[in-house]
């Protein structure tokens, strides 16, 4: 049935419930969730450059200040970024519009 069709494609079903005889599932992609969870930034804190490690291709990086203003957006060609021009402080680094990590700039 539908449950097997979805499960065979690597999609996890959680919180199955039935309302008025209709079964409903919350679905998610466990593989994608695991890859996003493995995204890391180092060194942290950093002063000049950050490097990132991800189990999936990094297509887009965004850096926000703590008020949510977008400061920097780029498509990385390597696994590092120059942050020397940023003022010391706390930032949020976002990868592929999904995974977010805090970054302390010294």
C-alpha cells in the first residue's frame, strides 16, 4: 500500500493517526535530516576563515546577524569562507536554506 511505497523510497513516516477512518502520517526524509544534522563549522570561534563540513553538497551559504539581517550569501567553491571583514560577534550560518549553526566571530 501507500505506507510501503513511501517507506521504500527512504521516507520515514512518523506519528501515524486515524481520524474518521482516514489514516494520516507525518512524512520526512531521514537521509536528508541526517545529512543536515551532520553539517558543522570550524573553528568556532573563528577570526579570519571558517571551514564547513557537510554530508551533502553545499550549494548555498548565508550568514545572518543575531537580528536576522542577511549579511552574506554565496555559493561556495571550496569548503571555506573568509569572514575577516565581519565584526566580532555572534552570527548564524545557514546551509542550503535549512541547517543553521551559531558562529562566534572573534
